[in-house]
C-alpha cells in the first residue's frame, strides 16, 4: 500500500514539474520582445510618402525609405538587438496591419487618439508639430487677411490624420476632401480641385520647395493630439513597450534634428 502511495506521489510530482516547465516556456514564448529577438528582425509599418518623416528615394535603381521615422526605427532595432524591415502601406491599412500581426509596430508619425487607443498600444510621444494651411500664391493675401474666407471652401487633408478633426472643428462648413498620400494634397491644390490643404509645418515646408505656385498662410494651430508615438498591438507585453519607451525618451531632441535634416534632404524633383 505504501509503495502505491509513493508511486502516485512520484507521478504527481513529475506532472507538477512538467506543468511548471510548460508554464515557464509559455510565458517566454508570449513575450513580445523575445518573439522579435527570436525572429532576429523587427517588422515596422509606415505610410510610403510623408516627408520629412518618411519618403522614398531611388538609390542604385532601388527604392529606399528615408526620413526621421526611419532613424527612430534604426534606434529601436539596435536597442532590441535585431535587424529591421519596413513595410509601406496606405494610412487606412496601418492599424489593421499591427492588429493582425503583419507588422510588429508602426513608426509613422501616428498620433495616439482615443479612437486609435481602442485598437493599439502606444509608446510615449516622440514628436509634436504645429499645423498650417497651404493655398495657391495668388490667393495668399486673401486668406492671410481673413482666414475665415476658407470657411465655406474646399479643404484637403490626409484621411484619418490629426488634421482631419481639427479642420472639421475649425471650419465646420467647409467641404473636406480626403487623400491617402501627402503628395496628393499639393497635386489637388495645383489643379484647382481644392482651395487649400492642411498639414504640419515641416511637411508644408518641403511641399512648397516642390510646388513654387503654392504658399503657406500665417495660420497656425496645434491640433488636439498629443503628438506622434509608436503604435503596437494591444497584446504587446510590457518588456517590449519598456524598451521602445527608453528609445523614445532618449531621442526626443535627436528627432527634432532628424526632422530638420530630412526636410533639407528630401528630393524636390
């Protein structure tokens, strides 16, 4: 009888050790940081054209992504001890990509709005800019004298951008035209399809270098957003969030410089 109890006790002990080991392995495999480090590559999503934050250049016949956000990605990858890979997509595809696991995170000047926080986890803010309105040079005096002349005009914005709710609030009677790419804003204004577009000042500065017939109004406005942050899935574990926040905190002042440098280097032809 004693042998039987000893035997059953031994089986229970072995099972307990096995379950503990399995639990330990499960916790390890559920770590977002470990998963990326095991892959050896950080996959990042961003929109393809949003200079100076991200933009494409042709190098030796191949398209290469440049910009301030790319520099931040390099810092994050280095902190994690991995390589990085960038996947470009339209604005509407960003959150679904991180939610489905197609990318590990989004580094694309994305603001942590209340709506976006429902579907993603955000890092600390790494940059906040000021917005403006761009018009045709021939209309500059008209709108600088009275920006309310745009109140019933057609204003373009990037779809789901932080400028969209800002313009909707400031110009409720204006006709809002939405685009998926920054370059489309200038194209629409040049072709008289809209009367103005709203974007942040660094991006507007670059677009004016590329479009000499356009001009920046004196209107400035900080939107209700807290700025740009790194977006990760809701299931992201604290170890990865902590690493990303460490990179963000130590590179805020650097990011300001990266934006200025990129604005000077963005091709205008």
